């Protein structure tokens, strides 16, 4: 039954991503990196990502003439989506690296996942943040934009990984006698849940960063 539920959840996620991709091609975002952010969020947030994209994301399309009257909670949500998508991409790319190399740390595959996925999530998180900052602040140069990206994204990225890694530990040690493997749909369904929980733990961090002026609301 869990395998069937996993296939259904993954299918819904991919379908939502595809719908967003088609719409983004017709209505490109003013901030180019968001053309990648929304489809990535569609994979793990599913129908909720569709709702938020059409409600808030479309307001930032190049051809949109709708007034942007969103409040801070919605703007921080989009900022968190931007952060989460970079983390998600890094985490997802890290999984096959660990699986194909049979990497372990102190005899633990889970610790290997933690290390590789955190590094890649951090790299992609900073890249995504850079491409949000640099186009609007080219006067500070590439180096300045990288520094600003690190300052703006580090706390929220760590908060995301805390939620995501915490769920992975629960899956590994509590929910299953034999944890699912990357070749199984159940593993990726668990990852979808992990990304949602990472988003939830990252949202307060993004709110704090926006409130203190360290990060721009989007």
C-alpha cells in the first residue's frame, strides 16, 4: 500500500511541476531564477505549490499587470520557496552520488547522505541566492553578491536541512525496520515529506532574516 501511495504522490508532484513549467514558459518570471524555483517546489509541495504559484508567483511574471498587494507572510513564503528549491536540488543530486559510490562515514550511509547533501544544498542554495541578488545589485560586483548571498542564505539553509535531516533520521531509525533505498519509490516519497518539513523549519528563519533586513522579501 505504501508503495502505491508513494507512486501516486510522486506522480502528482511531477504533474504539478509540469503544469508550472508550461505556464512559466508562457509567463516568464521577472526574476529568472524563479523560473526554476516554482517547478522544483511543485515536485514536493504538489497541489499546494500550484495554488501558491498561481496566487503569488504569477504576480511576478514579466507580462503581469496585476497589482502586487501581498502581505509579508506571502512574500516570506516566496523567499522560503526560493531558498528551499536550491536546497532541494542539492539534496536530490546528492542522493545518487552516495548510492552509486556506496559511500559511508563512520560506517553510516545516513551520515554520508548528510554530508554530501548538505554540501550540495549549500552550494546550490548560494547559487540560487546569488542569481536573485546580483541582477538587482550589479554595482556591488560578483564577489560582493556572493558574500551577500552567503549572508542571506546560510541561516535559512541550515534551518531547512535541520527539518529535512531530522525527518531522514526518523525514517531511518523509527519508521522502518529496513529503511527504503533510493531505487524504491517509497524513498522518494519520504524525501518529498522531508522537503516539506525542511520548508516549515526554514520559514521562521527566513522571516527573521527579512525582518532584520538581511534578506529581501520576494
